[in-house]
């Protein structure tokens, strides 16, 4: 029997016609959001100078953004577009072409915006746009929404106005001009034609002013060498696609060497075509991305590299230079002979911080007449001078600098003797830091002037001579910021805006045959008239003789930049902090890398503990009089004996969230801007807890995970099944190919779209751009060091790194095949244990792994609530609202690609990353759910992107174009390793690739029939 009793929460509810009760009953959020007050005024909106894309400006995003508040509760009143921004259609993404350059990273990019918010970086593929986004560029969109940015000008650490700043700076400049005192403008490399023009005007107005260029990670020695040989202070450009033999002496050209961006050309020559592929030989101390990709890698110290370079130079050029007996002379001679044999198809590069070494590189390539070496099309991205910076520090401490204006640099943190710079700052009359953050330097200056992010700025760059990029704002400035160029215009007494200045400069000087609007639309302009570099003469024999005097030290420190952190500008970016290093697979740290032999001698240990985490020893690192204590150590297979490595970019404290204050400052050891230093190592007590997602895992003979062959076998063995054997199973006691046996009935998948993803192991360099792009597109949460250590990373896409236990993977397979029984010398028990131990110089393979979207998916059959299911288009779906978190699907997945939300990572103070504040959440993609605690998630094959492509074609009344389908990872892949598409479209690239002899599926013998397939790795031995 039902009850008719009346219940109430308060006496007030017994009162009839109570308006308050009625309001409370029907509305969770009582007070309406007053959007009409600030969006309903036509005059204020029409007066906006950038109304086409600053919708969110009117929603007040520096505090709790009203737009996000509206998303959290019921909509009370729709926002009226009195003057609708012409580019904004709610629910539809807009793309703006721009160029990213921060003094270290650069790329030609498209910025995806939703309702006025930049949310993702993609590659600009227009003709002439040659530089793709790396992991750091993809992550830079999140750095714009950094809540710890400098938001307001500060004078003596107190908030002030721009008018007061201008008055102070102008007065100081006038005083310096009147007294003849020194004014210094200190910037990173700007590579901007219009800014160079502005600085020239500034120095003309202030005759005592000088412009000093400071690159955090210096290329000064290479610049000096190129200037000595060719008369221009620049860096040569290389196109590795034109080389059949590539020799690298200490240059990580797949990483950050000379700015990076060489991977695309390199990958073109690494995929075997018509039986040919380039051969890559790497001589290096640290294990790098380039070393990992090489066909032959020789670990050696930089001192040994110098002698090897002299030997190669003497053989290639026929110059007699005495270098004595080398430890591996026969192999070095063979390398030099191979270069000679390759002729114009050979190229040699080097990353040694030595002018003499860089001069020999130029001489070798000129002698070879290398097609890959282009001294005319120079790179303009590094212009810093070690001597000029050293002189500035001396002048500061001598009290000679009256006014110091800095932009985009943080020398108190990045200089080896940052304390001397800080002391010198106190002796200036006025110091100004134009900076994104109130960092170590800006916190010590008289004026801290907030700079806008590049996505809020105008600008131009010339990365390669004759190729220009335009930077345009994609949103109004979030804070009260002003960029360097606008500051210079004001301080020059001009009433122009930088936009007007840059437009005038381009229209009158750069553009020819193209309109200004077209240049903005494309984001790039390629000039048809480029002045050739004039060849000079230099004493190469003297350089070789000087280099031949190189002497090894007992221990050699090699400083480098990590793929995730770079020079440390984005140290407060949680995507990059959580990004696992491609080689060590460690996140949230920098560390000293040391060889196994040296670790044993010093007493250094790495060990896996009970919870699966990696622990390591601490050491003290000493260079000269500088000590860095409590440096954790990773024992790195492939590290040259007698050498150690340490990454820049860590150890920052200022303007960083607590969780991001990790690692040690390697810049303090960067004496004289030389990346190689004599070092002593002392063991300390204690253990460091690493956040490692893959602690030195090996292939362990599982030949159907990484399949490999040699170019010789690939070319001579006509039967592909010999080098790409199909997995076999037993049927009626007879061996049969696994793909021909099935437990399930198959469906006709030839109707409509059917998506596949191809991954070529030959062209994958492990760069990780796809990982960060996936984060941005799919709102993947950051979980922090503690959770990563517990194996609870949330990356939808991981890049597995495999080491060989022998010198090659082929020897691994041979060892496995020769196992005989369980015990004894050839017993499998002891043998597999040995295969867990990587070789001293292992071969390396990278393999991106995401949900394989199996047509016969084992996860789907075990889900008790049918939360995961399969679509006709080949995608494995997740209905998050159905998922109850049993994790049966994760247990049943042979690829281990499903992720479980152990906690709520959104709006949770325990996970104080970008999802914990309103500003950081502005980067979220509204097309993708933010998952909650207890929900299982994984790669969706970017279903929102594939559906958007289908709907766009449908709206335009046409079929989907060839290769129009993309995922975040395939879109981000600059090497072309990842190709996504519809296999039912026989004209598509993916339909061709699936028929290739090199194609195989991961764990194909399990019978899951994945929609992701791989290509056998071929090495040119």
C-alpha cells in the first residue's frame, strides 16, 4: 500500500505560493549568469578590433570563465550574438595558420580553435611549410593557459600600469643617452625581419645601445665555423632525403641538433623503395633518438669522436693528419671509405661543441659535393654569441650597464654562473624583463613586463633563408600583456601598433606576387629570390691538427636536451612533465645516465621494487668548482664507457607549481657554453624513486611483436614469408596460418567505411609528437609522478622501446631458437633471464601501441554491461556512462592498452594540473567527454574526427576525399610512419599499405584481427 504522507525539508515549504521555494526547487543554480550584460551591448562589441575570434574575451576567462560555468550548470539564458564574430559557428572548429618560434622550437602550424579558444596544434601542410610540430610545440597550447603566467606589469615586485612602466623606461633611456651610458637589449634569437628592423630603429634612437643575442643552448661554435668558411653567421641546412650514406658524429639530428626538423627528410630515405634505403652510422656518447634509429651505432666519448672525425677528414679530403692509433680505427676507416664511395650521396654531420670540428664537417661535405648539404639555404634560428654574453656579464659586474632590457631569456637560471648575472643586475640603474613568467630573472629585475604567448601575438620569422612565416593571434591576450615589439615601438616614440609595422614591412619589402591577406591565410611565404652564400677559405689542416690534440678525461659529462623538456621554457607544462622519455621511458625527472660498467665500478644501482617502480642511486656531480648534489642515476644501455649524460631544463623553482619543481639544474655545469665537460662522480646515500613506465624491457624473443630483417634478405628473398613469417596454429594436428582459423563468424566489412591505421617501424623515430597530440585531442588526464610510478599512466598511446640483449635483434632470435630444454647452458630458464639484460650497445626499436580496434575484440566479449562494443567502421567504442569499472576488459586485452580512472582527475586538488583550474580547462576539446572516476578508457581511433569528416563531406554533397580521414596521431606524425584511412577506399594509401609484403599484425596468432597493422623493420647492415 502506497503512502500519502507529505514530507518537507523546511517549514518554508508549507507556505503556499512561496517564490523562493519554487526557485530553489526548480533551479540548482539560483543566480543567473549575467551574460546579457556584457554580450548584449552592440556598441562595446562593435568597437572590438579583433571581434572575429575573441568570443571568449567577453566571457572573462582570467577568473572563473562564465562559459565554463554555463557548461557546469543548466543554461539560463542563451548568449546573444549582437555582432556575431564572422569566423565563429558554435560547434564548428576554426583553423588559423601561424608560425611558432620561441627561440628554441619552431614549426609551421595550424591552430584549432573552438568558440574562440585555441585547443590544439596541427601541422600546416601547405607547400613551403616544411617544419612540423614536435612534442613541445604540440604541448605549447597548454602553456598559454598556464595560471602561473605573469598577468600584470610589476615595478619592484608590485603591480603597476603600462603607463608607469613606459615613463620609467623612457626616462632611463633618456638619462643613458644624455650621460653616454651603456644600454643593452638582451634577447634570444628572434629570426624576425621586422623585429630586426625595429631593433635597428631602437639602437639608432639610443646610440649607446647594443643588441646581445643569447641562446640558452648555444650553437655558437658551429656559427663561428660557418662564418669562417662561408662568411655568414648562420647554420647550414641539410636534406637527409638526398643522402644514401649518413654519418653522424655526436649529432642527434632526430632530436634537437641545430633546431631539429630533419626527421621528415630522414624518414623518406629509411623506408626501402625499389630495394634501396639510406644507411645511417652514428658515433655518440649518450644514447639518443638518432643512435636508436641508426643501422650501426658506435658508443664513444667526445674526445674519441674528435679523433675519429679527424681520421675521416684526412681520408675523405686526402689531407695527412697524424691522429695516432684509434681504438676502433678499422671501423672508422671503413666509414670514411663508404662516404667516399657514396660521393654526392653521402653526408656527415656533427654536434661537437668545437669550432675546429665544425669546420672539418663543412670541409668533408664540400669535398663530397654532398647533395644533402646546402650552404646557400641557411638556417637563421641560432644567432647567439658566447663571447658577447660573457662580455655582458663582465660589464654588468663592472657597473658599466645603465639600462638592461631582456626579452624571452632567463639567464639567472640558464647561465652556468647565474649568480654572477644576478649580482650584476643589482648594479644597473634599470633592469626590465619582458617575460611570460615571473621567473628567476624577472623576479630580480626592477620591472617585470608580462609578455603574451605566441598564440596571442603578431610576428614574423625567417627560419630558413628565403622562407618566411607569419605569426598571428588566435585569441585576444588573456592577461594585461604587451609583446617586445610593441614595447620597442612605444619606447621609440612611435604611435604605430606592431601589426601596422609588420604589415608595412612585408608589403614594402618581403611580399612579391602575393597579397598580405593571402600570406596571413597561408601562414607562410617563400621568396623566389634568395642570395647565395659566398664560399670562403679557411685553414682546415690547422683545424684538423688542433682537433687531433684532443685528450680524454677520466669521466666525461655530456649535457643534452630531452625530447619532452627541451631547454626548459615549458617546465610548468604537465603534458611534457608526464611525457615518458623515448629512450629511458622515465617521466617527471632528469637524471645522470651512466654505462653498466661504470655503474658497477662506482657502486650505482637500479632496481625494480615490489610495486613495479624503479629505484636508483644518488650521486654528486662535480665540474670544476661547481657541485650538483643528489642527482639520481639511470643505468643506460648504450652509454659510452667513461661518459655520463645529464639533461637541461629541470631544477626550476620560480613560477612553477609544486609538482613541476623536479630534477636538478644542469645549466650550472654548462661552463663556457660547452656541452662536454670533465666531471667527477661521487656516490651518495639514499634511493631515488623514478616514475618509469617501462624499465629496460626487452623483446625476449617474441618475434611477432617486433619483426625485423636486413636489407639484403629483404632484397634477395623473394618469398616474403621467409622474413615475415605468418603465425601458425594447429588445426586437426596440422599447422595452419592463424589468420585462416577463427572462433567467430565474420561480418561483411566491405560496405561503407572501414578504418585501419598503418604504422611503419622503419620511419618511426619515437619522437612522441603523436602522444602529446593525442593528449590534446582526447582530453587525456595528467596523473602525476606518484601515480605513474604505480603504473597508472593514462596515455592512450604509448611508444614501446625495445632493446636487444645481444648486439642485434637477429642474434636475440638465434639465441632463443637454440634454447634446448629448461636447464643448462642452453636452457630456456636461464636464457630468457639473460635476455632481460640489455646489451652494452643494444639495437633499439620503437613501436607505437594503442587500442588495436580488433574486429574480434576480446574486451567486448567479457564486458558485463556491454560498455565496449564494435562498429561497422572498425572502431572499438566505449560508452562511458555504461562502464561500471569491472576492468574485465583490461584483463582480457592482450595489448594492455586500456586505462582505468582510479581517481577523478578533473577539478581535484589532489591532481593540481591543468584540469584543476578554470584557465587550464579552457584547453579541453568539447567534442570529447572528460571521464570520471571508475571509468575505463582507451584510444577511440579519434571517432570525433572521423565522424566530423563524414559529416563535412555529407554537408558538401560529396564523397570523402582520398586520405581525408585523420586521427590525432596520424595528423601529428611528421615522418609519415602513421597512416590512417579507409581500407574500403581502394585508392587510399592505407589500402595500398595493407597489401604490402612488410605488413603484419601485433600478436596475430591470438586471432583478434586488429585494425592497426605494422610494417617489418628493415635494417641496412
